[in-house]
């Protein structure tokens, strides 16, 4: 909402892990405010919401249930009894908050975000002291630039290259991503190197196409970790973005209002 220098959003995520053993649903509201002065811009953002986790205890199989001959079932086909203690509540709901700040000019950007400011306790067991510290704070620092290689026009978008770096840390785990994104006309490419704490982790490749409000991309993570027992299949990802703000009508209005839009890499 340019008239208020503000942006609003809602994020809803549902996840089903382990064939229904662990289900999580989260809802969060987002707000961002922009401050602009002489080509220098600052965006402040905050998000807050609730997350609910549900565990299907009866689908879990523990070590003391495994019989050397019959496995987790007795000869009659019934699950073997386990001595593991069932939690008093197999559903957990908690409140979580995050915040961030981004500063940028027409060529450079940098920012920091903090997630899990409330360090919520996700554990189902309240008697386990290792879970009482809560979810560790996640810190992300990112920076980059965007350099125009060839200016575009009303029919052809600009060609640009965007080097960027991201550092993320949560608890004793962390990683650094370094790479660049290149856009040429309707197609774009990217390559990054990800280094986790203590070892090289992966090389990431990206290719895609953008036309009007549609943006389709494919990326592949090639694992490099030395701690692996053998080669993995890597990770494939296909993304589809429908950005209504990129329609010709909206872009014409934005140019007329001289509204300060974000970098092309994020559109």
C-alpha cells in the first residue's frame, strides 16, 4: 500500500511429516514499513503468529517394541507394548515472533532478520530439561547488489547481474551462501556455493524463465559434504511465481507514481 508506505501479508503453512506422524500448521501476519530519503531506503518488518504441532503417538515404533523375529507386531498382529512414556498432551500450540530490517539504494542492499524472538518451547515433554530452553534464535544476515548490464525498454526487460551473500545461524548450526544471479531478457540463471559450519555443503544451480506475471524456475542442489557415506541424489526444486504486480497495467501505474520498487531479482 504505497499511500501508507506499508506492506501487509499473511502466511499459512501446513506440513505433514512421516506419513501423518507429525503434522504442523502455522499462521502468521506480516507488516513492513518503508522509510525513504534521498535515494536511501529502509524497510522495517515484523511477523507474529501461532504454530500448532500434533503427533500421532500410536504410529511411532520404539526400539523396545522390535522383536528379532516378528518385528514390531506380536504373532497375532498386534503392536508390541513399549515402555516409552506417552506425553500428557500430543498437541502443542505456541506463539512466535520475528523481525527484520533492510537498507538499500538503487544498486546495493543489506539486512538482518531475527526469527523465534520468543524462543518458544516446541517439545511435547515438559519434564525433559533439554527442551526447556526453547527454539534457538535464528539470525540471518544478507547483502548484495544489482548491476544493469543492458537497459531494457517497454518490450524487453533489463539484463542485470546480482551477486549476493547470505549468512544464517541457529544454535550451534549455521551456513554461508555465496553466489550470483543473472537475468537476460526472458531467461535467468544463478549459481551459489553453500558452506555449512565445518564443511563444504553444496553447489546450487538455477535456471528459469519469466514472462509478464509468470516466473518459473528450476534449481538443483549438488551435495558436497565430506561426512556422507556415499553420493546422494541431490535436491530438485521447481518454483512457480505469479506476481500480479508485474502486469503491464500495474507497472505503468507504478512508473507514473514513481513508486520505489524493490530490486528486479526479487520480483
